[in-house]
């Protein structure tokens, strides 16, 4: 067989012996391998080819032909066997291989998109089911680590002073200045920040690069948790392995952060509404509804001696009529503050309505309740800075005491008895304590 010229056919032709060694090859095959025909002769064909993984991992007759410079050429091989060997026809499949690679990239992207969409849907359901912020940020930290296959993740929430406190997750940069810088940088930019490698971190700020090197962190992704213009905090994914971020990393982070922000907004609004329903708008104290609920809880708790003090302000109507409701509101707020100062933190101070307040506390004995009532009376009798001379304020206090284990325990009756005792104190001239007890 005479050598076939390279220009005769747009394909490479190779003749193999029975053991698969190259007997003859045309110039195009030599060109594709980078080896002269003389050097190819006697070489196993398997030494210059490699299977090519097509779409779905199938080779479908396609192989990669090795060039001596280390590169590969995708080719499709046709084979005709004979008794003493085989003839191979190789067609350049570069275009087809590129199309298959593009198809594989497209399929991989579709798979990632589908997985991320499912993740977003699942996280949305989980966020909406959270009953408090701690539960929500715990879900967010776990979801972020799963979404990006990060070894660690953390959620930082903004406090009242404008700083950030870690609310959930694990932070390998804890205690390092770079960790604080990272959170501040992301919150300031209000955009997703992705940093791959300590060198890239140095460009953000050298202290961050130093912190990442010290903690063995190779990459970080930070996203602000914000709703409209309100910033709640940030979440951070930490990677302890080299990680590059694709074009969908930031949109996914935005989606997760946006969902979390909406859930936080809903929880805080719900909490505000619940607080408003149970608290007085003027003083901020628990209102009558909260008082009644608390008394019911006392009844379910461990048996105890409970004192209820019903407080009415002597002279309040004269302040309201003579100085106006604004001054009256200031007076009510100050009374609420003084009441809270003279009782324990676990005691309940509530505004019952108008100028009436109620204090509920557990006491070891009746004398202790009388002592609390007298401290309240003295505190309210002190001068008020917002009131001019001639507007004295004092307190008429009715006291009712009962054991939660007694058969006669009844929250409504407890309030009613204290209320009646208060009127007795007021009818006796005010500025005094009158006691009553439930048999």
C-alpha cells in the first residue's frame, strides 16, 4: 500500500496489524499526532488515543487523539476489520466535541439552576414556618452552608447601636479583626461580596487576608440581609478549601438574604403587634389584658402567696384638667418608671386604665406585701419635676392577698377585691394602703 497523501482525503487513515500496532498511516494522521510516520510504525494505536466522554458519559465512537505537544484532537473512528488486522478512518470531530461540551455545560447549568430553585423554594417554606428570629437565623445559617457546600457559615444581626453580633452558625474568623472588617465591608457596600483566595482578600483589606490565612479560610461569600433600605445583618459562608464562584453565586445569595429579610420583617411586625396588644401605649407597661393573662399563669404555677396592689393616683384629675393631657401623660410615664424601680424585676407592673395601676408579686408573707405597698406609696408621693407647685400627687392603694392553691383563687375576684380596698383607701382621704384578703 502506497502512502496516502494528506490532501487526498479530509480524514486520517491508519492500518493496524492483528495486535493493534500501527503498520501504516497517512500524512494527516502524522500531522494530528505530531509524529513522523516512521516513528508511528510499530506503535500500539492505544498509545496515541484516549476515550472521550461525551454527553451523559458516552463515548459514541469518539476518541481523543494525542499530539506530542500534550494537546488532544477529538476524532470519530470508523473501523473495518480484516483477517490480519484492521483499517481505521479518523474524522476530525473538534466542532462536534465543542458542541457536546457546550451541551454538557448547559445541562450542568440547568441542573444547578434547578437545584438552587428547589433550595430557594424549600428555604422560603422553612423561613415562613419559623416562629422566632433565633429559629430563622439558625435555618439561614444551615441553608447557606448547604447551598454553597461551605464548611462553615454564620449569621450576624445588627444591634441597636449599629454594630453586628453573631446570632447563629460558626465563624472561623471569630476574634480576628479581619472578621469584623469583612462584615462591615459587606454591610457598607450593601452588595454580595465574594472573595476567592487570601490574595484577593488582601485587595479588600490586608487585615482580612491575614485573618483568612491564619484561620485556614480559602474563600468567603458575604451577603447583606436587607429589606428595602433597612439592613438587618449579613450572612457569611466560609470555605476551608479553594473555591471559585460562578455567575449564579451572587443571585442565589441575594435570593436567600431577601427571603430571610422578609421573614425577619414579618416576625418583627408580628412581635410589635403582639406587644402593642399586651402593652399600654402611653407608659409602655403591660396593659389590662396582659395583667389578666399573667394572673392566670400564676394560678397554673407552683403554689404561692400572691399580692395584688391596685393603685389610684390622688390628684391626677386636677393635673389633667389644669395642665393638659400632655403633662398628664408625662406624669403617668413617670409613675410607671417609679413603680418598676421599687419592685423586683420578676414582679408585674401594669397600667389598668386611666390613672390606675396594678402591681402583682409573689410574697413570703403578708408583711412583705405591706412593705412593697408602702414603698410604692412613698415613691409616688415624691415631687414630680414636670409638675409646678400646688399639684401634689399621692397614691391610694388597695391590697388583696391570696394563695394560688386556695379553693377561692380567682384572678377576677383578686382584682376586684384589690379595687374595692383601693376605694376604701381613697374614701379615707387617700395616700394610704388598705388591705383585703380572699378567704
